[in-house]
C-alpha cells in the first residue's frame, strides 16, 4: 500500500496547550514547562485507520503565535487543523474564528476540529459549555473537550482528522 501522510497544524493562542498536545500524542509525555526543541518543526506518529497506515505529522507554531510571517510558512500544505482554546482563557476561545480564518486564508478549506483543552480545570472554566457548542455548530466543526494533562480525548482528535482525510 501507499503510505498516507497527513500534515496537521495545531493553532490557537499562546498557552492553550498546543505544544503539550503534540508532545503527549507523539511522545506520550506531559511536562509542566515544555520548551520547543530548536530546529524541530514537527513531531510524528503512525496510526492505523481503516486498515491503512497513516503517518500524522503534527506541526507546532513554535510559540510565535503573534508573528504572522513565521506561522504562515507552517500552514503551507496542511491537510488538517486543530483549532485549540483553553477552558481557563476566555480570549483564547474568542480567537478561534480568527485562527480559522488565518489558516484558511493560507491553505483554503481543510478538515478542522475545535478543541477545548484543560478540561481538568473545569471548576475554573470561563467558557460556558453552551457557548463552545454553539460556536462549533455555527462553524460546522466537530468539537472535542480534552485534557492533555490527564490524556483525555487527545487520541480521538487526531483519529477523527485522519478518518475525515481518508473519506475524501
Ligand atoms: P502552547 O503555548 O499552546 O504551546 O501551550 P503549552 O503546551 O506550552 O502549555 C501551556 C501550559 O499549559 C503548560 O504549563 C502546560 O503544562 C499546561 N497545560 C497544557 N495542557 C494542559 C491540560 O490539559 N491541563 C492543564 N491543567 N494544564 C495543561
Ligand atoms: Mg507552544
């Protein structure tokens, strides 16, 4: 069989847990202070979906979320996108549509998913679950709640994007 490789970009405001999510998914680890390894643009993980081997390449935006020129190069060629916000960061939720547009302006319409991370901190939530669901409905996107810390639902996000890609 031909090997299938999918480039996925994980975007969202700083500190929502993007780098942690990629580390968790590809290396199986969670650390409190993840520092990007200089020179590494992405991590990868191979999974099986519908009897096909899929190689997921997960691109991180290097903690330079505010520098458009740098991050645009990361989006190029992406076939999937995780739009991430944090349970305890209202601004990160309100920025989701802007992130969606930024990615689409660069790569056109691709498979996307909205992820509410840090669901383990639900007691401190500043985003109502109704609001998040309404946004997902409005944007017609699948919505997942994850805890990278507790390793909750992270695999499901990337499996979903892989399945969507294979459906095309
Ligand atoms: P990024 O800027 O979006 O890449 O965010 P990071 O991955 O650097 O994470 C920012 C902080 O949030 C770090 O201290 C992480 O350990 C923490 N973090 C990430 N995911 C979770 C989670 O699911 N729950 C909790 N409680 N903290 C998390
Ligand atoms: Mg980061």
